[in-house]
């Protein structure tokens, strides 16, 4: 009987499953990543799934309570991959793709009823701001946040923008595309606007835990990303994700 089992395995009846990549997401950044209540959707999981499928992996999406948890789990090797901005601190534990997934403009969102003066980062020191746990918008911004005790940290975008609507904080720094899409459908957000002057420009990159075996495959990962960028596929997925997100919000309750 043992030889029959062995023969079955050799003939493919017990073929090994594809290895799994653990990808951590905090889906509150439409159209980059968002949840329809059943699964994580958006550009980020689509790109990650495509890249690793080409390399022979299946994707397991891990959703944690906030973005900081994702970064911590990646740093400690409990998950393999995140999509994030590169910073000096993060580079200690993560290997970032040299090919960026997407250019993002970071804007300052304010309440028209409580205008503020903003021309440079230092101007924000006079106001109260809101950020999600784990967010970083570059080394200069991180130093500013560490130097000034004027930031309130939360885990949820709705909570953050809700505080801005009610005047409990004066500004939110957020990706312009995501923030505009988010407040477009947020009840009570008619007075929320993004200031025209950008705070900074950043690039989302695929990042692999230095404790993951995948860190050795970054040249292959970059090659796959380059194909997606050069073909225009990433921008097409971005447009599709935004359209899907709008359709979900317009759908009658109970019909996502």
C-alpha cells in the first residue's frame, strides 16, 4: 500500500501547494486599499498579489487593528510584505523596492470654518493635528512631529476626519487622492478641503521584511513592478479601484 501512496504523490495527486506570502494591510486608504466588508480591495493588494503570483506564491492577506501593527509585524517577521513609504527607520527592518508603485502627494486637510495659515511645515506647529498610528510622511515631517507636542494619534480615518469636522483638531496630513475621495462621501464633511500647496511628495513602495526569505528576491520583485509600471497597468488598476469604491458607496444598503 505504501508504494501506491508514493506513486500517487509522484504522479501529482499530492502535489505541494504553492508557498504563501503573508501581506499585511490596513484598508482605510481608498483607492489604495479598502474593505467592502468581506475582503480587502484596491490597488495595493492587487499589485502585491500580481507580483508574487508571477514568482510562484499565493497571497495571504493579514488585517490588523492599525497601520503601526502592520509595520511592527513586518519588522519582526510575522508578516512578509507591506506597501509603505521608505524612511530611514523603516529601512532598518524592511527592504524596499527600488521601483516605486505610485507617486503620492501629501496634502494638509482643514476645516473651512477654522482656516489656518500654511506655507511651510513649521507653520503647522501653531495648530493641533491628527494622524493615524504608524503614519510617516518623510524624515523632515517625522522630526517635526517628534519635536512638537501637537499631534493626536488615532487608529481610524473616520475618527480623524470626524474630529476635524467638529473642530477638535485643526488639520490632518493625508494623501491628497485618498483624502479627497474619503471626504467626498463622509457625512458632514462639506467644509473639509485640502489646501492647494502640497506638504510633500512621497512614493509608495513594496517592502519586504528583512527576516523573510523574500528579501533575497528583491531584484525579481523590482523586475515585476517595472513591467506593471511601464505597461500602465498600475494606473489602470488605480482607476478601476476608485470606480469600484464609488460604486460600493452608491449601492443601496445590503447590496455591496
